[in-house]
């Protein structure tokens, strides 16, 4: 005879907001941050050499996601020009540092 399972939405919600889940999301964000730092371009001749690479931050919360109902980890770059490095401009090609870091760092880590 097979086992029976009855899902509790309240219980699943509590599980998704547990401190251990938040800690795991932060750990995964730190892995992605490490890959982003390793792959960040540095313009040695520019006005701020290494600033973009040094501006990566991580954070986590127990109320993340679209509905604010689960733990989430965040990776961001605080350099004012980070969006231009990530997405490029008409003169500078996109580097997609965060995208590539999430793809590489998010694999079975």
C-alpha cells in the first residue's frame, strides 16, 4: 500500500520562510557573488580601475519573491555604471557578468 501525503499550504509557507532557508539563499547568493567578482571586467586605464569589481554585495530576506512569501537571496553591484557593464550601450558591448555568474554559480552549489 502506498504512502499518503496531505500538503499544508501554511506549513509549506513556514518552511519557505525558515531561517535555515534564508541562510541557504544567502549562501547561494555568496557563491554567485564569488563568480561575479572573478569574471568582472577591470578597465585598468579607466578613471575607476577595480571599482566595479569591488562593488558586489549580497543580502537575504525571509520575505522575498514576487508575493513576499519566501526566503530570497540578492546579488547586486552598487557601481552607478553597473547596468551599462551588464547590458552594454550602443558603443560598448554587454558583458552580462551577473547573468553568467547566476548561470555558473547556480549549478549544484
